[in-house]
């Protein structure tokens, strides 16, 4: 799908609370499309770079509370559990993440829980990855993680979309003439 089509699809999927996965080569605007959609529909959003995560990041911080060992959510995890407004959680660089990291975070999508605590009903999930063929250090997404998404949308470059974006963002027309 060209970026302009993906953009309108994202808006609809976020409002319907369906998790989806974007795939495409580096530079096809996957991250920008997610951020722009969130801003356009007025949702809070944040990105978790799975390529820079560890499997233990999905558990939180170990602590003893009331004489019981527990995991306490920190940073983004706290927001995922306690969101009070529509919030988009973007798992970026999924295919570059170790399989153990992918497995640790896929429970967020499947059971919508964090260590047995429900994730806020206001949270929407989206992921993005490059393909193995893109030579972007992606070794792919494990099948159980892939199956947690409602659908997978391929993002493909489109010259007309790029030109429209370039004109809207005051790119030098001489640069756009090369497209």
C-alpha cells in the first residue's frame, strides 16, 4: 500500500482498537505514518524500540511490596497499564529485535496484560519492521508474535505521495523534479 492509503487505514484501525503491523523497506515512512496518524486523531503516542530492548524490559522492575515479590511497571510500561486517554504504543524495529524480546512483548498484544494486570482499554498497539531482504539487520518476526496482529500492511514507496509530501513540507522543487 502506498503511504497515503496506509495513513487513512491507520486512523481507522486505531479508532477501532485493532493492532496492526507495518512492513516495508527502510525509509518508507512507517514510523512517520504512525506518529502523524496519532497526532491527526489526537491520541497520545510513544515508541518502544524493540531492537534496543531486553526480554526483561517487558516485565518491569522487580520489587518487594507488602512482603511479596512483584514486578513494577516503569517508564512506558506504567503508561500502558494506567493510560486514561487514547494512547498508541508503537513497537518499532520488531524484526531487528531478538526472538526472546519479541516473545516477551507479544503477550501485551494477545492477552492485553502486564504481569497479570490488565492493560488500559485506551491503549492501541502497532508494530513495524523491515524485511530480511532489506539488509537492515532484520531477522524477521517470530510467527506467534505476527499472529497477534489483526493484519499486516506492506508500505511501498510512491512517487506521487512523496512529491505531495515534499510540496506540503516546503522541500526545494528542484529536488522534487528528480522524482
